[in-house]
């Protein structure tokens, strides 16, 4: 499958079929591929099994652990190795701390929104105004962040 469109369509059809199976198995609405929610459920399941905590998980995740995040990481690693694009990015400790805190903030704000952008878009389609506000906020944040990056790049190139 050298043509990206064919691969994309194949993955799309398989994903839609699997999603239909998951929904018929009792999965909640708008719970397809959610980076924030699946990570939360995975961490909560692990902490429940290791430490006996009572952190909540989605009903579907209580039955079967959501390993999509692990699949995304492994899939990204394998794809980058296969295409000879894998490399470690060297940076300062300041940049690593900045990325780490940024990732934590994305997760916190995603949980405050109640979903990641994928799920928020699905919830917007269901008519959820909070999700719409979240999507608009994401667009504004991306716009501002892009402007900041462009300004920094212009300063560095001079």
C-alpha cells in the first residue's frame, strides 16, 4: 500500500467498523480515539491495580483497558524507524522542562474541557456548547502560539 489515500481509507474503514463494534458492546457515545481520556483511564487503571486507589474510569475502560496511547507511541516509533526518521532531539534542560510542563497543562485543560480535541469536536457535533467553546479556545491558542513562534523565528533570523 504505497498510496497514502488507499492506506488512509483502509484504516478509516477498519476504525469505523471497530468503533461500531465497541459502541454495540456498550461503549459511551463520542468515545472513539481520545488522547486525554484514554491516558486518564490508563493511568487510573494502573494506579487502581497497583495501589488500590478508587480513581474513576469510563465504563468501557473499566471492562477493558484502553491501550490506544501505548499503540500510538509504539506505532509512531515503528513508523519513524521504518522510514529512517527516528532521532533523538538534543536540547537544553530548560526546553525539556518547558515541554513537560506544556504536556501537563494540555492534559489538565483537556480534562477540564472533558475531552481532547477529537472528542470535543464530536461533542460539538452533538450540540454541546461547552465543547464548542473549547474548540474555539483551542483555535485561539494555536493562533497565538503560532504568532509567537513566527515572531521568535524572525528575531533569530536577523
